C-alpha cells in the first residue's frame, strides 16, 4: 500500500472513529457528487455507516448535505448477505 493511500485511509479511519452514527435502514446520503474528482480530500463528521465499505460524511445534520464515501480496495460483504452486519459493525467501530 502506498504512503498516500495509507495516509488517506488513516484520515478516513480517524473520521469514522470521531463520529459514527447509529443504525439507519436506508442509505440517506443524497448530496450531489459533481465537482469532486478521484483522490480529492474531503472532510466531515461520519454521519452514517452503510455497510462494510461505504459511509456518509457531512458537516451538517441534514442528510441532503452528506456525501457517500466508498472505500477503495475494500471488498466487504453487502449488508443483506452473510457477514454483512458484522462488516458494517467493524467499519463503525473504526
């Protein structure tokens, strides 16, 4: 893993640790992703953990401002498959 990738993952893990939200049934991330480019650094409080490889961050409480983050090079079980809830809990705990 490259230094840049490790640093990005470290920042993301720190963000997850600092602000995991409670469980929600549907993915509430609805902020538009236009204007962002691959590798761009974004920051915000973790508002929602969808499954083992996706989460939402946002600076405000309104879900319409939350941006969905998909973790690169992470292949976690989907929430509705065996191991999915365990993968979600593992990401939320980080």
